[in-house]
C-alpha cells in the first residue's frame, strides 16, 4: 500500500491538471493488454496503439511497457507546471531530462527495489542498444518516439478525448462543491481511499510520503490506476500525481441543442456554442467540436461575450470562454 499524507495546506493545493503526455503514456499500457477490438469487432484503442508501435518501429516505447517490471520511469511523465500543459513542453522536458535522473530511474526499473515493493526485470536488447549511445541521446530518442506515437494514434483523436477530460473535471468540480473534496478523492478509483489525513492507494508499491500538494490527472485509455510519486532517493522530489480513468462518455462533439428560448433569441449556432460552454473552452476547440471555421467561431463568441453571456479568461497562451450566470438563467427560461 502507498500512503500520501495530506495536511490542510496540501489539500488546499490539490488540483486537476490536463496532460497530453500523461494520456499518451496511458495509451501505452494497452500494450500489456491482450484485447484490442472495439465495438462490433472494430479496432479499439489497444489495436491502434499496437499498430502504430509496430508500423513505426517504436522499439524503445515497446521496451518500457512490455517488460515484467512494475515501475515505469517518471521522466516519461514530467511534472506539470500549470493546469494544462502543451505536448511540446512535455516532450522537451523528456528530451532534456538530467542524465543522472534518467540513469537512476532506469536502474530502479530494471533491478527493482524490494523496500518499495518494486519488481525489476530483464532489459530488452533495444533498450540496451539505445543506452549505449549515452543518456542524453537516449532521452531524445524516447521523446522522438513519443511524438511519432502521438501523430499516429492519439493526436487525431485528441479533440474528442480532451472533451471527455473536460467533462470529467467539470463533474468532479461539481461533486466537490456539493459534497467536499473528500468525496472527489474517494471517488477517483476503487483503489483510492481517503481517510481524512491522507490518501491510501491499494497498489503494489510500499511507501509513506508527505506531500505539499497532490495532482489529479484524468486519463482516457486505460481503466487502471497509475501513480507518479517519484520515490527515488536523491532526486528532486516531484508532487505526487494520481492518474485515474476519466468518466466514460463525452463523444467527439456535443449533441445538438434542443429548441429553447436561447435558440430563438440568439440563433441556432450561438445557442449551441453557448450550451457547450458549461466548461471553459478555447475558440479552436469550439471550432473543431462544432465543425466551424475558426473565424466564424470567434465572431459568434465575440457577440456572446459583448452580450454579457460569456466570461473570457487566459490560460497560458489560450483564451478560454465559459458561460456566465446570466447565460445559464437564459438557457433555463421557459
């Protein structure tokens, strides 16, 4: 069992983060699964990932996720620095990881650590050949393979996957507002338990870790629970991160908005955009979800914002829009 101790300050600093790379590595756990078919015999996510790994010869990624070991190096999932990370920043962090950290994490993966309940395994030949080129080049090769997998299997589906992540966070935020953060922590996964003083994780690893903050990251491929706790001695301590499966649902686009007073007043397109902004979204995301040109989506958002129906905020380089209370009241009229 792994225990993460959370005092009042750590609870106050607990937050959700959105990570394209965490979802990308989450998809690689499907390499250990024997099932890959989707509904009605179609190709499921596991089959798509295995096909991309095979066709693009991503031998290093295959090495990490098909061995017998129970620890996957943390440098594959660099610590998020903000609510939503960009894939480019995350891949840069992978490619420039400190050689000492990389070597230490690989050693723990392969040799294990009985004190922490981590089992090791035999190093694949592809991994050893890449390591012969030095830690710096090894890290760059891993980042390049991750980028190829993104392009082949995950990137084209990211708008739909991101919509599911947004829905999950919005639902859990509502749950926290109604019942408190404890209900959110205890509802992440059957193997996550909150006892008022910390989180107990029913996993093979054994450790007791004090934390200054806890990150919660929804992932969309695996139904398993994964933890990034950085247990390695002598390394820069990272914030514990719980990677939990997002709620199912939230397909690639919103359902058509039913007829409503808002539709009569605003027009069908603006009413659909407004209905889809119960969670923050960017202009590009809305254009993708509603199959609009970016300039068209921007124009309609400007009209809704000037009418006092949307609030506009900044998140890094992105501008996000969300309904105001006035918009919610308009939608519920009638």
